[in-house]
C-alpha cells in the first residue's frame, strides 16, 4: 500500500511539472504592444512585398517601445511569463523579415528595432527568470517543492524537495522541463532533496545569451 501511495505521489508531481512546462492556456494575457500574437506577424509575412505596410508596422513597434511596455502583466503565472517569450518571438519575426528585405528603409528600421529589443531582453530575462521560478513554486508548494533562482542574472534555477531523493524523478523532471528552461535562458538547474543537500544533482543547459533574438525552433 505504501508503495502505491509513493507511485501516486510521484505521478502527481510529474504531472505538475508537465503542466508547468507546457502551460494550461487558462490564463489570458494581453500584450501592451502592437504585437499581440504570432497571428499578427503572420499577416506581416504575407505582405512582405507591401513595403508601406511593413514600414508602418516597424514604426508602430518602435513607437510602442519608446512609449514603454508594461511588462508587469507577464509576472504572476507560468502562462503569463510564457506570453512574454511569445512577445519576444513576435518581435524577432518582425525584425528578421525586415533584415531580409531589399528595401533600405525597411532594413534600417529593422536594425533599429533589433537594437531596442536586444536591450530589452538583456534587462528583462533576469527579471523574467525570477518571476518564472516564483510562479512555478506557486504550482508546486502543495507537493513541498521549493524553487529559487541563483547566481549572476538568475541563470540557475534550483528545485528542493523530498521528491528528488529519487534519481529517476530527477531525470524525468529534467527531461520534462529541459526545453522550457532553455527558452527562459537558464543555463543550469539544481535538484536537491533537502535544503542542506551538498551532494545534489545538477544539469547544465546550453541556452542562448539573453540578447539573442527569440526563436522557438
């Protein structure tokens, strides 16, 4: 009976990590910029030959950034933090379309937007990683799993809980979260089964630099 309970607990915790990695879609987050979703960039892609529209789109993005983006809407849930990644990816798509254009004005505006977006990402990613870890904790506290970010620019995320006394649980969790952690640009994850565990397991993650434009591929 005890073993069945342990298996059930492990299954519930793993389900929680899967939920964290892929989100629920329940929370609705609206972007404060003119780029609301990938669907907005799809229309841009279809009109790449329509230079006036592309120039207008680039100018709108630059204006929205200059006026200030309210990033606080991307803080309180896992889904909200994921939406900020979607925003970065949408900007990246707009930039890459502009840089591949043969029109000089479009290229110039694309380079200007690229510079601003990279600057934003360098500032935002450390804040976003901290917000993500806090949001993850809110989903896992019932399973007595704690999360925290460590190191310069919050590049390391640490999970602590009895669930990680089992090496198999560490491996399954890492396999589940690997890509999500990479998208948030974490470069290391620690798994401890109690606070003073000095012989904990960690994994290095080959993540892009914070300044690199977002790409979900």
